[in-house]
C-alpha cells in the first residue's frame, strides 16, 4: 500500500515562513501621543518664572532710574544714614569691580566674560537633580541677575547702579536688583554645598 507523498504546500498552508512572521510582528507605537522616555526637563516652571521676574524687575527699576534720577546727581534719601538712591554707570563687573579700569574694547570684553559666565552657570544648573531645591533656586536667581546685567552691557555698554548703602562716611559699592539677586543666589548655593536645606532621595531596599 502506497502512502501519499507529503508536499511542502501542506506545511505552508498552516504556518508562515520566517520573513512573513517578522512582517506580521506588530510595529512599535511611534505616534505623537506615545511618551518620550528620553526627553528631559532641565527647569521647573517656577524656576523659569523666578529668572524672568528678576530680569523684568531689574530692567524696570533701571529704566525708572534713567528717567527720574540725573546721572551723578544728588541722591534721594530713603533711610537716613543708611540707604540712598542714586544714578551711576558701571562699565565693570558687579558692585563696581573694574569700573575704574580702562582698556581697549572694554565693553566687548565685559560682554564676553558675562556671556561665558552665563553659559557656565546654565550648564552647571542643568546637571543638578530636582531634589537639590536650594541650589536650583540660587542658580535661578544668579541666572536672572546675570542676564539682566548682560542686557544692559549689550545695549548701553554699561550697567545702571542705583542702590547706595552706607554707614557714616563708609559707602558700599552701588548696586542694582540684578546684583542683589546674584548675591542672594550665591549664598543659597553655598548653603546647599554645606548641606543646609538639601533633601536626600530615598533609595528602595
């Protein structure tokens, strides 16, 4: 008795070949609604709002000083024996540093230094974890202040300073809102470095 021959068609009818099986594999979801696991946020909305607020307040107060106080004119007394408002121009760094120095292309050099410092601070802020709240707040203040003074240097070639703090005959360097934000931000970063206000991330066991 002869057995029927087995042909390849019988096996092909019941299953798919390797290339066909690969083609039948469901494709991964690449729709716009699919979550992007590789995306990373570098700043919270509150941090961006802090930087923006510093820049806006700084530029607004400087413009008010330009319009209302004469350059190198009589100061306006706010707290007798302690605080006056004045109008001076600073071609150097924060708090009058290098203001008296004069060298070729000083404005361009100061803009370049401020720009490089701004980039370095932003790069450092980008690598901080979101749990390092104090440092991130401090860097938000520093970035806002640095950008506020950079705008002045790029547009006018100098920075407007107007806050004059003094005691008797001793006067502190005149400063502005941007300088104050940079100083407070630096203090917050230093406090974070020594561990004050730092929240540690708990690791599961």
